[in-house]
C-alpha cells in the first residue's frame, strides 16, 4: 500500500472581512478568514480536510474541500490553530500540514 506524502506546505491565512449582527442579540463579532495552501503534488488527491482548535496541536475536523482554499468564520476574541490534510482517491489521509495560528 502506497503511503501519502507528508503534506507539510505552509498554510497562508488572509483576513477578508468582518461580520456583526444587530445590537439586540450581540453575539461575538466574527471575521471570515480564508485559508490557502499549495496543492499536494500527488496525482490522485481528491480533496483536503481542514482542522481547527483553540489549543496548539489539538484539532477537530472543520470541513472538507475539493480545492486549495477554505473560508472560516472565527470569533474575533479567540485564538485558532489550523492544519490541513490531503485525501487521496483510496480515502487515505496525509499527516497534518504545518500549523498556522490566527490571529
């Protein structure tokens, strides 16, 4: 069985906007953060899984995407850590990418 290449490309985080709701409900303000990463070079990659957490090294799955970008709404008053894995056509998942912290 062929193993996936270690997916260690750095994720770049770009701030793209802010959202808030009416003063009556006052939930935490959120910001949309776009994550971008380099495509895994293996030819049989079918998608990527984005993970996040509030503690470095401790992640939960957030979303699976077909391309190399994902937009995530995050609370402005919290720290988030993100990593990405690549998924191949056999359903195997690569190791985590390098971690990125926001903010």
